[in-house]
C-alpha cells in the first residue's frame, strides 16, 4: 500500500515542480519586461547613460561624448532630453566643476543655435552633425582661450579639432543607436553598421566607469569582459572579437595603460564565440583561457591574479544574466537562431495575412455566386402569375373593355372567365393556334366575341413567348455566372490553403542526401529540399560546373531515385557560364506515364489557313490535355473562332479550374461575344499522367478511337457545338488507358472525309485495326493519306488528326544503387 501511495505521489510532485518552474519563468519574464519598460519609458536609463558619458574622457581631458548624446536625444527623444542633460551634468561634476560648466554652456549654446537656424535648415538630421561640430569647436576654443590666459597655441587648436571631429562621428553613431531605446519604433533588423554603432556606444558608456574599483578590481575591466562574453555567446566568434577590438580600442584611447586590454578582449571574444556550443560554461571557459594567455605578459604574479578575479566577476555577472535578455538581444542580430525564428514568425504572419485575404476574396466570390444562383421557387410561381395577369390584361383591353357583358364576365363570374382564358392560352400555345372542340364550345357559350378573343390571344402570345425566352436567357446567364464565380472561389480557396502550407524543416534529410552523394564521390555545394511527398518530390541543388557532361541527369538523379525509392528526373537546369561557377539543378518526381503525340493537318484545297485548330499542353496538376476545335466553315473566320476557343480554354485550364466549368466558361464567352451565327466544336481529352485515366469532353465533335492491340473502341458524346446555347450540359466520358494504348482524335474532315463510304465508323475502325505501326506520327500521316486518297487527292474540308500514345515513363538512366546508403537510412 505504501509503495502504491509513493508511486502516486511522486508523479504529482514532479508535475507540481514543473508547474512551479513554468510560473517562476513567467514571473521572471514579466518582471524583466516591466523593468525594461519602466527604465526606458520614464527616462531613467537616459540619466544613467548620460551620467557615464559625462564622466567619459578621451586622452585624459577630451569630452567628445557629451554634446553628441544630448543633440541626438534632443532630435529623436525631445521629451526625454532633460533626463539626458541631468545625467550629463551630474557625470561631468564628478570630474570637476569646470567640466560641468563646459557641458552646461555647450548644450545651452547648441539649443540657441538650433532654434535660430531651425527655420532655414531643410534636413535637420543631416545638418545635426555639422551643427555639433561647429558648436564643439567654438565652445572648446573659447574655454582654451580663457584657460590659457587669452593665448591659443597650436596644441589647443589640434585638440579642439580632434574633439570636434570625434563629436561629428559620434553624433552619426548616436543617431543610429538611440532609436533602439524607443519601444514604439524599435527595429527588427540591424545592419552590420548599426551593430558596430551600438558596440561603440556601449563601449563609450563603459568608458565612464574608468577609475572605479572594488577591492582593487577595476570596474571597467569587469564590465567590458562581461560585454564581450554576452555578444560572443549570442552571435559567435565574429561579433565577439569585433566587440573586443572596438571596446579595447576605445578604452585604450581613454587610458593608455589599458592598451593590452584590447588583445585580451578580442581574444576572449574569439574563444568565447568558438566555444559557445558548450552553452554559458563554454563561453566562460574562452574568457578564462584568454585571460591566462594574455595575463602571463604581466610583470608580477599579482597582476595575473587580479586579472583572473576580474574575469571571474565578469563570468558571475554573465551567469546571472536572464535568458530573456539574451534572447531579446539575439533577435536583433542577423545570423542568430533567435533572429531566424523572429524572421520566420514575421514571414509566417505575412503568409497568414495573405492567405486570409485570398480566403476573404474566395468568400466574396462564393457569396456573389450564391446571390446570382438564388431564385426562390415561390417567387418564380408568383412571377409567372403576375406575367399571366399582364398578358390577360392586354387581351381584355383589346376585347372585353368595350363589351356590354364585361361586368357579367369579370365581376360576377371572374373565376370562370379567368380559368377559361388560361386554358385557351395553353391550348393555343401547345396546339399551335388551334383549340379543342370542347374549349371552343365553352368559349362560344361564355363569350359573344370569341373570334376576336382568340385572335387577340394569338397576337399577345407571340410577345409573351419572346419575353419568356428573354427572361430564360437572363436566368441561364445568371446561372452560368454563378457557376463561374463558384469555380473562381474554389480555386482561390485552394490557393489560400496552398499558401498556408508551411515548408517543413528538412535539414536532417538534406544532410543525409549531401553525405550520401559525397560518400559516393559526387561533389555537391548545396541541397535544398522543398518537398519529399511521394510523387511530388522537389529538390534544388547547386553543383560545381559540370562542363556540359550532364552530371545531374546521369549521376545525381539516378542516385536520388535509389535514395528516395521513386524515379527522380531533372526538371530544370541552369548551367554556369564560366568554369569556376555553379550549376543550379531542380529535381522532381517523374510521372508514371508519358504521352507521345503525332499530328497531321491540312487546310481545305491545300490552303495555308485552316478552320481547324489543335493544342497539346501539360498542366501543372499532372495532366496532359489534347484538344481539337473546328470552326464553322473554312478560312480566316473559322480559324479565328477555333483558335480563340482553344486559347481561352488553355488559359482557364492553366488557372486550375475544372475542365467542365472551363468549357462552360468558353461557351458563355463565345455565345455572348457576337450575334453572328458562328460556332465551333471542341474535342478535349484530359489524360492523368499518374494513373493513365482519361476524361473526354466532346462538344459537337466527332467520335474518337482507342486502339489496344487488335481491339478498337469508340468514344463519343452528344453535345451541341459551342456558342449555340448559353446553358449547356457537358457530358463526360471516362476511360482507363493502359501502357501502349493509342488515342486517335480527329475533326469531321477526317471522320466524314472518305468518299463513297456509307458507314464512316466501320471504315475508320477497319483502317485503325489494320495499322501495322505504333508510332503516333506515322499513324496520323497514314490515316490522313488514306482519306485524301479516297477523294483522288482532293481536300474539300479542313482536316486535323491527333494521335497520342500512352507509355510507362522509363527513365533514360538506370538507378544507381548506393551501397553505403542502407535501406534503413532511406529518407522518408
């Protein structure tokens, strides 16, 4: 029992401990975010920075940091510039009262000149460094003139020039750094120049700690090594050594005795960045190693011991730094994992917003489709009743209005008269102007003007039918528009889903392919996998210049076929234009079937322009489309109609819309485009290259034939030519093809072309069965020749025949097995 209780309590304790850790992490994250916001928003951080910069000196007595910092704050954060001024005055006062007076006078003079020149300066940011330069020069020369008993020397002029030049440069640097301390305008991407500017600013701030010590341990050494450790751990050896060099250089300018620190800091940044894979302990080890190696150059053992203590304190601060702070800083530095995740999150957000907008457009089109297709049955019946009332009112206006029995018929016997009129109308409509004997007797008995009524109904019914036909066409057009809008909505919704498909992280698979090819002796520069889905593999590679030998097709594709377990081919290849360049090759899954085609084409009378048009395109959805269109008649007009039909169909099919809706859309365009009676047929076959299933959509076209060995099968469907009716139903015929099958499609010039033949179908079946070749082009030529020969060489109609053969896709190069790449490691 005790064991059972213990087994139940221990998991509960583990859960409680985990929940406590999560809560502590959340509280810590909230605390540091709150602290950062308070320091920045209330301006306390600017007081601290100003205090340290007010103390910072270059070459023992130059203060180039003061005015650039205040000027930049006044330009970018004017509301917080008083805090910066307070900090600068307090920091300069710790050096001397004269320094504080210099800071006060220089900042006051800057404000006066800034206000005076503000009206005629166009670009304030560009002119600010020059303004700081002239104010620094004037103030420094004035103080030097007073301190040297009104006598300036060459040394004073040189020092003034150095300080003014440094102020000019530091103004440019601070203008790039201070926006980072603005929460509402914080950048998400830092350029290399901006990172260096931040480092210079941080090193300048740390210069203000020179002279501070705890138990003979220098504060500036501790903080500078801590700064190097942080950047080396976050961004690696490159940025770590850069921080070390920049910080050491600025410290050496402030204090010549700190010159050797530049070597220590640079070396520590390099080693810390190289050892950062060992987490914080590895980066700290790099600092200790650098401290030992550089510290050995000291004159006494006490110097090395003191340096080690300073490094130890820097490491303690480094380990106490919250993880949240490290991650926040890393988001701004290119090359870090946090930066990559931040960019991925941003791109994911953009992708989701784009997909949402596309989905919204899809919903709009769907709503429009519903709006066009809604037509209530009750409203239809009500409208029919209203139309009949209008019809009846027109009839009675011509007949009953002046009749003396008007009140007897339409007041006392309204229902009887109304039903009789309706019955007469229907019988005249259906009987083409004649009434049954029973209805005629009832009308003669009921009405004294029966002949006049019948004549008026016959006249009005003509207008009624025309009106009904027009309304029916409008309804059919609305229905077609609704279907088209729905088709566009479906395509856009599929596109939105495709956008939201996030590319998987396939770094492991990329490394496996890279290693497998390298082990085999094939040199590859880069491998990028976009999809490993069965039948939809998509891989990009960058390989060294192959000198046109086809290394991708002959070696890499066969090896990928063995690695991935399916046939891979070269989809696209861009060879380098020079010997030391790289070739970019795209590998895709090979389709299970391929289609070989042959075409024979002839115009009426041997002319150049034929009314027939044909098209063969491979769509991105893995289908192969074959289409023949025959325009009505011959010549330019027929060619234009058939060519326009195929052009529209091709564009719509490429957009991803279903082939049935595509044909309906083309038919609608053709029927509404012109009032002339110009029609065209369409014979479309959509072959799926993965399973060889074919869908036939025949619109007014002749039959097609499938030849499988000695067996010949006919494919036909009854649909009117395109452009006759706006509302058409497309019949689809599906067949399953096999490897080696021949598909023969033809226009009526071929099918009905043979002269003195009573049964065209039997004649065509026999000719196809007697063929002794399986070459599509030879078959097309032979059938065309047979048809023309029966007419003794005359071509009395446009002729087009397209022959397609479906075959298994056999790769050109055999698969190369990789013995070192075991089946257990096969990529999935």
